C-alpha cells in the first residue's frame, strides 16, 4: 500500500511502488495536467503507461474533474487510432490516475521539425488515419478540441499499410457532445467566457468562445494539420495568441495552392473546404476520411518548389504555442494591440491572392473584441 503522497518529491516516491496490478518503474514524461510513468503488470510483465495528476493540482477541483473526465472519455471509444485506457483509480490521498497502453513512437511534431513538410501521399495517409480515429470519437459523442501535431504519435506497426499506426493522444480538454440521457461526466463544463485550446489549430467558432462547438471544430483543426503537413506551416502564424485568434475569425485563408503548388487540386480543394469559416460549410469527419482514402493514390503535380516556399520557422513558432486557457477579461489585451495580426509573419507565410484585402489593424481588433465580448453572454460548450 502506498502511503499518502504530500511532499514535493512524491513522484520519486512512486518509483518501485505498486499501483493496482502494476509496479511503477520510471518517469517518462510530464504535461500540463500530469506526469506519466512506465510500469509493468506484476504477473504478466506487460508494459503500460500510468498517468497521475500533478500533486500541486489536488486543490484544484476543476483540474481534478478534467483529469477524471479524460480517462472516462478515452475509455468510451475503442479504436486502434486512439490510446486505450485499461483502468483508472485513486492513489491514497486522493490523487487520480489512469493506466494506458504503452506506446513507443515519434510525434508528428518531431517529424515536421525534421523534414519541414511531408509528401502528399504521406500527408493524405496520415490525414485519413486521423480522420477515422476522430470519426470514431465523434460517433461516441466526443469532440477532441485540441488536435495538433504534438498530440499525434506515429507508432511502428507492420500490420498497417506504410508500417506506421497513427495514435491520437491527450483528451484532456475533450468535450462530450452527445451524452446519453441522464449521463453526466465530471469536468466537461467550461466556465463562461473561457477559451480553451491551442490557438494555431482552433476553429473560428472555438476562437469566439461561442456556444456551439461541434465535431466540425475537429474537422477544422485537422484541416490546419493537413495544411501544415503539405506546406510546412499552418495557414495562420504569429507569436501572439490574440493575433492568431483574430486571423482564424477574420482573415481569408492563404491559398494552399500558393504555399504548396505541387499539391494536387483535389487535395487542395478538400483542405480548403475543411478550413471553411462556417462549420456548416465543412464536410463531416466521415466524409473527410472517405475523400482522403480516395485521394491516396493521386499523384502530386510536377512543380519545382524553391526553398523560400518551404516555411519552417513559422511552423516551429506555431508548435511552441501551448494549449491555452484565456478568460474574457484577458482578451481585453487585444484592444491594446496596434499592429495587424499578419505584421509579424514573414513574406512567405503571408502570401495571399491579389484580391485578398488587408484589414486595417484598428478595425481588425475592434471587430474581434466585439465578436468575443458578444459571445460571453452565452453558456459555454460542454466539455
């Protein structure tokens, strides 16, 4: 039996201890919500990952509810593209934990940092796998809300085409949108006026903090990921979260055909549809998966791309932006920004068609503030 852990080095104290049927071996990672350990089943020797909430968050009821909800949501869906939760519980002292399958692989973020951009075939293949996994989550009434390359793991698996299986991680801010009658999940309620997600990959309606954030928000996020895989950078990039939020809501989409002219037109068209400002104009995740499957054998265009067209630095800036929680009061800072959101972007990252009009900075900020403040009066989305 593990004694209640209350000291700063409590994670070290867990090493060698037994949690349920598993013995903790070593710490292998940390995130905003918790710490992850490698452990083994005491009888079978099976390797697993044990995630325990940070002890400093034990006094934060909302954080505890979110952590418990993450385990419950992940356990609801059985799909090879989603991390499998084996069991969950509490350590003595009330510290929640859950046990997951042990995965070894390379994050999609690392793959992008190493190569800048992926081939059309590889991007479409990964995109289809992500769409099918997210589609399974949607069928169970779950919206991920924080899809990004850092939350995607590429695991070696000879049983799948290409030899790699795509795994979606981190359902820490996922939302239950179709709970059964009478069903409640702790920690899936967002405080009014709170924007949650990673701005680079958030859908416009998610950026507004509005009431209706559905599975079409995940379609938009996957569109951003595909745009980045194909071109080397997300469509909207800035070091300021406020600037990126403004761009998602107000700025026209920089044409993928300009950023990545070698990408076949049907692929470009699908990504453009996924990145529609209005949720109703986007395809469903099931439609995305089927269209990507049909495009897997499509050859890219024979176009020579100059090195200046492959934007690497903006991709690094975008990926370094963490999952964000922003209250409505904090969005008041947008009023003080005197520059256009696109001012910080290099020329290669701000290419637009000649017909795309540039909004004055004061108008951009004023409209953004009106949109955000207007949405604060509504009840926030279920999480």
